[in-house]
């Protein structure tokens, strides 16, 4: 049986490899510095692969040393995995609507649905907090940091 650490390490290697692949596709312009725009993403991809490999190797070493089954590690984890998958679906839904509705409204909707998904009782405070959170995040990224966010139909 595979341990959670081994599975997480392999997942980190796969995600880091995909991330590194796409970071290698970033073009450099003649005006970039020596690191270039892909420098940090490349470093992050390599680090994720290395840390995933270390985690997987540690789990393998621990298993070979103790020879104990790791089945009890996974007991009751199905609910957690499904909840994480639900949050992933919320994030995918956000990505699907952000260009249409714009950043501020889309992030407000994401905050609202994430709060409801995590068990918040719906009352007047939840939409107010979601709208305030969306507005604050838009102000920070768009106005303060100057990062252009999708405007959408609004």
C-alpha cells in the first residue's frame, strides 16, 4: 500500500514537471535581464520536483526499513479527498467565469461559494464579506500593485 507521503511526493513531481514544462515555454525578449521572465518559474518547478523526490524517497526508505503496511494512514481520507476535489472544482469554475464577469465580481462569487462549501450559514454577512473581499483584492492587485485584472462585462 502506498503511503500518503509517497503519493504526495509523486504528485509534487508530476505537478512540478508540468509547471517546469510550461515555464520553459516563456519567451525572453532582448530587453530582459540575465534571469529573464522565466527564471523564477523555472527555479520553482525544479524545487518542487526535488522536494517531491525527497518526500517520495523518504517514504520509500521508511517503508523498506519498517516493512509495515500503511493502510491505516488512508482510513477515513476519502471525505477529505472529495472535499479538496470540490474546492478544485470551485477554482476551475472561477477560471471559467473570470474573463466574462471580471476579476472583482468573479473573486467575490468564489469567496461566497467557498464559504458556503466550507459550511458557513447563509445570512446577510456572507455576501457582504464576499463583496468586500472581492473589492479589496481588486484594489490591492489592480490599483495598488498595478496588475491589470480582467474587466469582464462590468
